[in-house]
């Protein structure tokens, strides 16, 4: 790439696979097959187009690295980046049968029932199956106002499946499009299985016409007990079953005591214990409900009367889309890296294609912007996370932060043009703690249990000497 220094790594563009609207214009020099640093780039497709649930075109982009590095990051002008990882493309196999569509990768196998549109997920690495009608849509009448959450569960309506068809299929992902009717509206869901990582996206959308008095839910998984659910809360993770004995409604016109234990407000993620393995669900949606019979459900939308004026309803007419992602992992929510998954999906992508516009990567990415994981000697399954990479105070420098999300130790080696020849470890305000020696263009960094380490990169020894003279 003309805007990168000569290096054996490429940037991983949009590794979180967020969906963007519009067209992506890429300089001709980035075409697969051109050489970089004397080596040929892999001739694999890295752009794949698809549709959102409401029919808008989206573009997924991924670049492969030329070296077996663990992560790489883009330093965009003035932007703080999320965790950026290189992920190799893996084959995605699709099987169509009269009764179901099956999508399989090395790590996961997803089946979608053609009759109902319900999905099941098999974690092939751990032998855990998640079934119970994933993606099933239901509507329940709300019988009171927006505060009470009172519903008539006996009048629950299930969506009728209209069609289940194969959508975009390629080396990056394969997706199935499911259309249902519910409450006189057409709902479209997309199940997307990614080939480069063990990840399944579930998206749903509707053009809602504004009928009143409903609560719409989407089933996420069948979980035998609430004790197997942990969910994200501000600066914390809470078990679903951890409800203080004295907790409950303060006033008689609030949510009933029996329903109080069923609803939760979630921040960024949920984690489910499946016995032989776990499942992290990342989402920006806040409302969820659990019942032993109904399983874990996302409360997508409500149209009840206002508690302040029963003549006013939250009709929510218009277009709505919801998205969550399934990431199989360890049974323990800390070992599964749930907080890192939720944080990465919550952050705004570094490079975003504007609505109806074009984006040239060479116009927004600065030169000398690579940082690569060359060696990883971390204890256990926990790996260090590059949580941010931002421009430093001096031109050409950057501030990187590494987090070790576990009880073990991280011993890693970083390389790349961004390291410079006089890197340092600083506190979070930028004050020098110690210089880090450079060997063969790379640095060794140790990150302790649950430690956040800040690095000052891109500094030259001459500039550091002048800075020391000024300070003295």
C-alpha cells in the first residue's frame, strides 16, 4: 500500500466487521496480487457486499497479513482506535437441504430451520450446542403503562415465517435472510456466520406502522437457569440471579414483584454458561428478559401507554434495526473475555464509510502507522488487548495502551514502524516511568494481571535527548 512504510504486515481494516453504508473506493495499488516488501500479497477476495435487514447495501472489508502477527492497528488522524486484530480468512461451507440451511466453519456450525426460521449454533471446538429457537420473534400485549411492564402472556403471538433464503456467500461470511410477519408488519432477520473468526451476527429490522400496546421480543438462547447468565453493568458484570432480597418496586404503580426478576438493563454484553462451553453475546441494545420457559429474550420494542398520560402511547412508528453477535468461548465469563468483546463492538469504528459517499483509505491513514505483535508468551488463554492507539503530543508519535484481561502474566514483543528507537512506558498522564530498550526494531513488554500499560511510541533518540535537556 503506497501510504504504508515498507513492512511485512498489512493493517486489519474493520476487524470488528461493523456494517457500513455506501461505496468503498480503494486505490488501485491495493489490488490483491501486487507485491509489498518483496513478497506477494495473498490473492484472496477481501471485499464482500451484503444487505442490512431493511435492504440497505453494506460493505464488509478485511485485509490479510503477510506475517503471522496477532494484531495490527491503524492510526487515523485524531482518532482513538479500538482493538484491531488480524484474522485470516477461512473457508465457509454452505449446505442447502429441503428442511434447513447449514453454514459451517472450522469453529462453528449454524443450522436455520426453513419452516420456522429458528437457528441453532454448535460450538464445534467445545461441543456445546445452543438451540431453543434462536432468532424467534414474538409479540405480547402490554396491558398497562410504560412503567409497569404488565403483559398478558396468555395472548402471546409468534411470528409466521414467510421465507428462508440464502443471502451473500463468500470467503468472509455467509448469511441467511429470514422474513416473517408479526402484528401486520414484515420483519427481516439476517443470520451471518463469519469465516475469519468464531462469530455469528443476528440482525433484525422492521418498518413499524405504529400499532399500540405491544411488547416485541426476540429469543436469543435457551438457558436452563438464570444462574448461568452474567451481564454487563457499568464498570462491572452482574449475575442475573443476584437480586437483593429487599429489591423491588418502590411504588404500587411500578413493575410487579413477580416481573421484577425477569427484566434487566444490560450494558454491552451477556455471557451464558452452556456446561461444556460458554457464549458471549455482544449488543448495544439495553432491554432483556429471562424466563425458564421462554429462555433469554431481547425486548426489542414496546408500544405501551405513557404513565403520565394514558392517552399518549410510545407507538415507535418508523424504521428499526437491532443487532447482536454470538462469540463462543470459555464457560467462565472472565476467561471468555466478555468485557473486551463488548467494548470492541461498542466503540465507533476508526474508518467509517459515509452514507452515499466514498472513502479512500490513503486520505485518512497517516504514514508509519503499524504496530505488530511479534511474539506472545502469555500465561493461559488470556491475551493482551490493544485497547487504544492515539496520536501523541509530538508529531509522528503515538500513545498505545495494552490491557491484560486475566489473572496471568503477559510477556509480548511488539514491532513495526510505529515503535521508534526510544519507546517508553508512561503513566496515564504521560509522565515517564521507564525507557524500554529496543532490539532489532522491537520491544519486549510485560503486562501484569489486570494491568493497563501505557506506551509512548514513535519517539526518536535525538528527540528524547532534547526533551531530557529541556526538563533538566
